[in-house]
C-alpha cells in the first residue's frame, strides 16, 4: 500500500518532514493516528530507519496495538517487539532489562491502586497514624505521594522547607511506603516512570545506550504528559535525537492527574529549531459542531490558534434544552434517544456525557423506565472484581513470593482456618525480626510463639504455595497454571458452593479465556524476541494485565447506551452526543468558579471542547433550572459555555428564566419541529400508580435493586418519600412518584 494514499496535504507534510524536532498540532478528529502510523512506516520504508531505532509512545494499550497492526499492514514488518506502547509499558520493559543497575529482581510485580492503598494503610498504622484516617485518608495520602513522584520529588526531600506536621507525616509515610514496596519487590504505577527517569539520570552509560538506540522518538497526546514523562523524553532525546510530538493544547484535560499543558506550549522553547505543523481538517464532525466548538475554545488564552474545518457539510444545528429540574432533564434525554431509535439510530450511536459520576443516577433511572440497555463507564472494572484479583494474587505469589499484599489477600481465601489474629501475630514477628513475611511463613514450624493449631494451618499454607510455585516454574501455559491454582487452593470448590456461582463462574471463565489468548499470543510471538528482552510467560502475563485498562477491553459497537464522564470520553466518538448539566457550578464545576487561577476555568473549557468534538452528526446540550443536591434544590444559571456558542448555530428549547440569558424564550416548553427526529416518538410513560397506602414493613420491588422492605415513610400520595432497605445494597431514599417500584 502507498504510504501517502488518502493523506491530505497537511498530513502528508507532517509525515515526510525532514526536521529534527517536529510538533504536530492535531485538532480533534484530524487523523493524528493516521499521521503517526504513516510517519512510522515512512521512517522504515523511505528513510531505511531500523525498527530497532524507533520508540513510539501512546497513552493507551489499545492505541499502541492499533498502531502496531496498521504499521504491519502498511509495511509487512513485524512490529510485535518494536518499542511501541504506553509510557508505563515502555518504562516497565526498560526497568526489567536494566534491573541489575537498580539492584532489583526482573520479576518485580506492579501494584495497582487497591494494592497501593492497602500498603499506605499499613504504613499509617505502623507510624501511629492509623487512628487519624479522616486527616490521613489512604487515598488522599496516596494522591500526595503520586503528585510528588510525578514531579520527581524523592521521599528524603518531600518535606524540605515545610514545617507543618501534616506534610512531615506525609513525608514519613512516603519513605516507609517506598521501603515496603522495595521489600515486596514491587513498583506502583508512578514508580515505573520515576524509577526509569532516575535510572537514566544516575547511570550515564545506560542513558547513552538508549540514546544511541532510539534515534527517533514519536510521542502521541503530548499535551497530556506530566513532568516525569516530559523529563523521560527529554533525557532520551538529548541533543541528537529526533522527536515527532503530536498533540493539541485545546484537549489538555488531565491537570488533576499531573498533566502539564506548558509541555506542549513550550515545545518551541525546548527545541528552538522545531517546526510546527497544524492538522485542521476534521474528519469526524459537521461544520456547525466544529464552529460551535471553535467559538467556545477561542475564549481560552493558553492555546495555539487554529480553526477546524470539514468538507462534510454544515449538518444539523446544535440543540440546547433547559429543563425545569434535573429529573425533567434526564427524562428529556432518554425519550429523545427513544426517538432516535425509531429514526434508524442504534443505542451504540449515542452517548450521554456528564461532568461528574454522581450525575449518572437519574439517567440510569430513566433508562430503566424506558427499558433502555445502558452501560456506565467507571463501574467495577473486570480486573478489579474480587475473583480476578484473588486469582491474580495467587499468580503474583507464584512469580514473586515477597509480594506481601498478594499474600495478605489470599492467606485465608478460600477459608482455611487462619484468623486475622493469627495473621497479625505473623506480621508482628516479621516486623520484630525485620524480615519479609514470606520468610517468616516458611520458618514458622520452628517458631513456638504461636499455638500448635495456628502453626499447623500456616505450615499447610506455606506448603500449598511452595507446591504451586514449583508447578508454575515447570509449566509454561498460564491457563494450566490458573487451573491448578483454582483446584489445589480450593477456590473452584468455593465458587461452586456460592449463591452467586453462575455470575462468579462467568467472571472466572472470562479470566481463563484471557489466559488462553495470552498462551496463544506468547507461543506465536515470544520466540522472536531478543534474549536480553525476553520474559518468562508468567512474568509477561502479569505485566500485561497490570498495565491493562477498562477502556482497552471495551466491546466494539455494543448494543447499549453509553453513560460516561467527559474525561472518560477522550479519544472516542459517537454520531450523537448529549452533553448534560450545562449549568454554572455543575459545568463549569463549582470549584473553578471561586479559583483565582484562570487555568482552572480554562481546563473546564477545554473539557467542554473535548465533549463537543466527540459528536459526529448531532450535539444536544441540556441543563436544568434547578437541581437536587444533598436533598435540597438549588438554582443554577445557564453555563457560560452555552453563551459562548454563536446564536446562529444553536436552537434553544425549554424553560428560560435567567435574566442574563442573551436569547430568552418563554417559560413554556417549545415543541420540537417535525424535522427534529429525535423527539418525534411519544415518551413511554409508566403505568400510573394507584394511590396506595404504603406502610413501614411493606415489601416493594424495584426495577434495578430488586425486592426491599420499607423502613420509613415521609409525606403522602405521589409525593411520598420512602426509605427502603434492599439486601446487599442498603437503604435507598426514593420518591414514590418517580421511583420504578411496585408493591408486592
């Protein structure tokens, strides 16, 4: 295939630029992935650059795999072992190859957020802060440590110049946390980046080795890099490396997790000889959508000017609907989607985007009323489900027995008679002797500080794990190892006896299938990898899953409506987008309205721009005159982002009461025109509820939560507020008029 086939003039210029340092300003939907892929192919085919001398960095595994596949299709070159991947996967690979220089074992494990929080909790207890969880909440402490790592701040310098007790204590926790990670031969996600940077800074020969190797570095989504990632690229590039950075300042929306927009804005300062190449032709949205998004983002100062255009035509005008309250807003959105289905769209064509997770509830309730199949991104992810995490904990121990968090997770899972008191004593012995927990467990038969019954159970656990470790060392099939773990540990028997065995068995089946797929992939591809980069199957499998994300495993074209936050929507596109909660204090978020830092509000505007440019054909924005928060209704003004859209691009419907509203209409709802197909269908109303007398103790059936018992009643008639206890869920407060419940 011709490398330049299908490229427009801007894309072609970017692909074959001869400059050493190139910054491609890629507007939303402008085909940046195509440019990156063709650039890779051009380097190898036209410039005869060896794949060995190229590194390409993306932000998702899905994007990396897509890039590899497309380059292979273009060139026929096997890209499986090229250094194309996320920052985390590339740094993990680097650390395993250079483990000796760090004084660590190559089979280190990678702790996820749950593992890290658990370890932080133990640090707090050890340091006498465990009884101050409100002040030192594990998630908040971990967030502080993560922010420090992103800025390359080490534990010993964390509290320098700070004399407040809280900061000093966080510094102590940070130091102890790193010690415990080291003892467990583990890294957290941030360590993969920071340790790689420190490795390159501390070992000049290692740095020179990789500078010599990676002559060409391609970086996707450069606007999302944090300081640590920026430093990593700068170190590798040095003064002789070639950098091809692609990004868009207008889509920098991850400041809250460390992204620094100045990295892309200051690229010309870092590389004065660089050339900036814009990609402004959009292949996704209609011109009306682009003009509206351009008008909104033009109000930001920290950006690079560009105007997206398309050759796909003007398309429909945007719709703005202002509901009386948040329930009416949700009802409007879902019945509009019902109309879309009648006019030929599918559920997978639509997405509802909101600023915060908490906004999803009312839309979920309406989906249930209208019998709409939906999915909320951000729920329990597959790799966070208990059965999967338990299984992974066993596998991690077989690879690295010093993984203390994995050992803590499964010591009594399934139940084997080892109580918490016994385990606490075992950990106390480990702390007293200052040796790893695994070593204590394996020598507990010689320790008489525990009772004989407790010692016996611990000896049996050590024997089980050592037997499984020996089996895993001799077996290359991950699926076979998993099967043996489940059988010998009794995990399969435990699931078979569980009340929810069908659902849990399905999860285990999916996990087993993941192992089957990996075994096939390993057999086909790992034989070609150089020996110095090779990894044992179990280490490779665990590393792959540790770096997996929920979005990497999203189904293609699923038959459900997508509900998701704006941050989660980055990189996606849908024919129809509903951007909801367009009110001051909701979007833009209230925390930005009282900030003295304009950058906070500018990031909110970029988030709006990202949401708007996800839409291909139709963009519907909604808001409410009043919204219930913590049991009370609050009135909010229309979002400033609505006012920033030129009036000729948008049709307004619904109730308007703000005196500041520039294009006021009456409070009476304006009916949609027949041409506006997505409200043509009549709403599917639930059957009217009988004016029943509801008493404490009555049993009700909820469409989502199942059967429950009324524990409290306030008010009467349709306005009754019921508190209902649902098994395994808890007490829910519901309004009788709106709740999808009936008496049983």
